[in-house]
C-alpha cells in the first residue's frame, strides 16, 4: 500500500501570519490536531494543538478572558510552528512511512509532490487503514490463535485444513512475543461457527484458542 491510498487530501492549512487565536478556531471547527503552514504555496511548517496549548497562558493566570484572547491574537503561527518537518511522497510505501514516523517520533507525515503539499497522514490513518484491516478489527468472523505456527510447513497444514471447511480468510498475520517461543499464526475466518475447524486443527496437533 502506498501513502496516496490512505492520506487525507483535503488538508486544512494556515499561513505563518495567522494569529494563534484563529488557528485554534480552525482546529476546533475541523476537529483536527495539526495545521500545516503554507506560505505562497510552499510548506514552511506545522503547528499542533499541543504547541498552541503549551504557548497559551496558564489556566491559573491572572489575565482575563479578553486579555488572553488579545494575547492569542498578537502571537502568530510563524512564531510557534515547527519548521523541521518529516515528509514523504505519495509513492512512499506504508512500511517506509510507518518506520519514518517512528524514527522521527512524530504523529503525522506531510505528503509532498513536486514541492507542493498534497496530503497528510496521521497516526489514526495508520490504525484505521492499515492496522485494523491487518488485524481484522471491525470485520465479522472468528479469530483463531494457533500457537507455534510460524513455520512454512505448519502454515501450509493449516491452509489445507481450512480449505476443507469452505471458509475464507478475513485477516491473517504472524504474532511473536518475548514471552513465548517461536511465532504464532493469527487467522480470522468468515463465519462464527468454527468449532469443527478447531477440532480438526487440534486433531492435527495444533494448539488453538479463539481470540477476542
């Protein structure tokens, strides 16, 4: 999967001259957490709700609401924005994008094409468009945890048994943990009646549990 397949293209942006008061209104109105900063078509920074909150007067301040708003109207996005940006292109693979976000410890990636901002990818996008489908979250069916089934031969045996039950795979992945030896196969099949399949898997020497 490429970034272009799950990025948000209708990106809300502000200029560096936008007052923090206005930027905060944009965040609330569009229910978003970050605003890319674009000047004359060029991406120059990004500002988040956290940065605005950290720069705003404390709730314990002696300033009145009017004085706080006046202060937020004087400070601009350009004074607060983050300029060291992590960017990707629309053709960047999801794997590379995730690794880059983790390496730079950022919650969003700005998507650039020919030096022009064309999209944004956030942590939620990775969860809803990549991780959820991979894990089968939100899809009907039965999720089976087959222990110590990371070897090709064992996986092949599971597939043969599965084909005999006329069931389709909804989601599949390998799971590993420092607390368990080897790797486990997590497979979600369509239908809620997987009892006979579990019996056959157990008879075939597999240790199986229904996973929530």
